C-alpha cells in the first residue's frame, strides 16, 4: 500500500540541511515529512510519544540517515516499546 508519512531519523546536526534539501527538490507541502534527531530519542520522552502516535496513526516509511541502521532501529524500537508501557 501507499505511505502517509515519511519519518527521517538523522543526526541532529544535519536536520536543517535535510529540510533545506527537501525544500529544493520537492514542490509543495512538506508536512508529510517528519525529520527527527536520533540522539533526541534517548533524551526526549515527548519525542518518543510523538513518534509512537505517528506510527500508530499512519503508514510510515522510515529513513535512517548517518548512523548505523541497526543501532538506530534498535534505539527507536526500545524507546517506543518503553513508551507503550508508560
């Protein structure tokens, strides 16, 4: 099926660059792109809840940029699992 949102996990230091590049190459609305800093997953309960709500509500494509994919997915999975228990 089709996707509703794109979740782009990247180092916090490149979030602005990614947003600028998307703006250069995509015409129109970018509200379906969510760019989040992977480092923030370990320190922000709010971000974890927002991402949990996002993946529960929409069909989300995950892009992992700049870090080991296994490390990133493991961190995301652990934090989302922990958030579900709170």
